[in-house]
C-alpha cells in the first residue's frame, strides 16, 4: 500500500475524531502567513505577560503527533494504544496518519519555530497518547489512553473526539477527575442538540465552537452539557506533513480551552482542577443573552477568556462545579487578585502590550496605606511654617497700624488744644 493510500484510509477511518463526518471539517490550504485570529481574539499578547503554560503537561488523547518545527520542542515521548494495551509505551509520536492530533498540538502549544504557528500555551508540553490507526475510535483504546495519561501526572487531558458510552470509558474519565485532572472534550460537530461522549460525561468541560464574530458556528453541537465556547472556524493549522491549512470544528475550539487550562494551572500550580474550572467559567465572556453567571445551551457559561481567568484570585470552593453535588458557582466567586502596579514587559514579537493596571483605593496594600499616611503627614508639617509666618506678618502689620493711629490721634488732640487755649 502506498503512503498516499495509507493517508487516505486514515482520514476516512477517523470519522469519530471531532465527533462528526469529515465534511464538517472542511480543511483548505492557506498561505503560511495566515493570520491567527484566535490569538488576537483571545488577547494572546497580554495573556503571555502572565503565563505561557510552562511546567504543565497536556495529555493529548488523539491520533498521535508529528514532530514538526512548530511541535517538536514541546513534544514528549508518548504512547500508542491503537492496538490495545499491548502496544503501550511504544511512543509513536511520528505516525499521525490522520493529522488531527498534530493540528491539536499546534493549537495548544505550537512554538512558531516551523510555519510560525503559535499555540495559546506555547510553553506547555504535549504528551501524545495515540489511540487509533485507520479503524476509528475504539472506546477500549481511548479508556486505556486516558489511564496512561493520568499515570503520567498530566494536568489536563484533551479529547477532541467522539466515541461510544461504555462503563470502561465512564470509569476512565472518573479516574482522571479523581486524580485532579481537568478533562476537556469537543461537544461535537452535529449542529444539533446532541453533545457527544466523552464531552457529555459529568465533570467534563464540553466545548462548542464560535466564529470570529463570537457567534456559534452552525455545525457546533449544543445542549445542557456545554460548558464553554471558543474559536473554531477558519483556524490556521498544519497537517502531519507540515502543510498549512485551515480547519473548523469543536475539536479546534477544545484545543483553545485546553490551552487556557494549561495557562491557569501554570500560573497557579496550587489550584485544584475544580478551582481552575471555576475560574474559567466565572470569567467567560457572556454570549447568547446570558448575564452574570448564567449559562445557556448554546455557549455554556460563555466564550473562554484566559486573560480574565489569569487576573482573578483563587476561587473559594475547590470542587468541580460541573459535577453533581458541587458547590454552586455563584457561591464561590473568585476573590479579586492583587492589582499589579506595573505591567510586565511585552514578549518579543508582540504587536501590543497591556496597559499598566491602576490601583484601586479599595484594594490598597498595608504598605501603600502607610506610605500614603506618611506623605499626608509630611505635607501637613510642611504647611505649618508658611501659615505661622502669615499670622505673624498680619499681627505685625496690625500693631504698626495701631501705633500710627495712636500717634495721629495724639497729634490731632495737641493741635486742638493749641487752637482753643485761653492765654492768662
């Protein structure tokens, strides 16, 4: 079988990736200099002043990852479960016959060293866990892949795929959540009220797709399980051979939410998975008429906003708000984080930078309060000599005027006496 024919079979067999028929993924070749609008939309230049995902490993349960220029530096040796548990540990990171896993890796942590494509978390590491070859998504293989990723102590697992609901799959996802791993999955590309497995499982961050206007993509699945939305239309990526193209789907949207999780967990390594999810849900940009902490079946809690999530303090509740019995999201709003007095320096290649944050009187530190009081006291002390001099000057002037009036009065009396004096 020729290499080209093998690639064709891989694409045909992977209808389960992204959860839909391949027709909804519509990948077209684009110039290498294609604008990465999602990075602009998500304010990546400002986000990277706070976090780039360093120190976080992402478990990418997918079709493998090719070591391209944009992926190689952040790629860890993974494992291949495409033939079942007997194939674990082979670390097939260069056998992505579908290109799906490679595109996810580029969007999550692309370094820009190849075709110049950056991921939203360009310093996060990718642990590729291959779970299929050309025969589709077997839930047994996926469950084994999830367990392997958990054993490697990843902080977040990305599953831009769909599979069957089996006890083994449900148990593997629960195991990941119990191990303090954030599980992110694509809602599906059916364009209907049908969220696929594993995104539909309790506790999983199910992600829908939007276009560059912030509007839900017509092919994005929706429903009560959707937690967040993210860019998923006209996304510049690379295939397994490094050829640039554009892609669309909830798979791409899931990659951006996964990267957002990596950014937050890198900045707050002490936060639980639940706190990380709470921060992202509470700070999401509202859409579809929702306000406050309301959610709807189209956008979930809103469009992911990593910059806002990185700008708040630790949520009070630590459990996963997407699980039954968890503390309500409204009952554990994140406390405001200390406002920096100066902005961090912009990263190289950034086209814009964040404006310095302004301190709020309501959030002044104790030291700032002391300095303010000291300055006020110094200013008050500095005014006293000036005021004293003015008082003395006024008193002296009054005394001189009084003396002049007294002398004038005496002179007038003597003149009157001389005029009216009787001579004897």
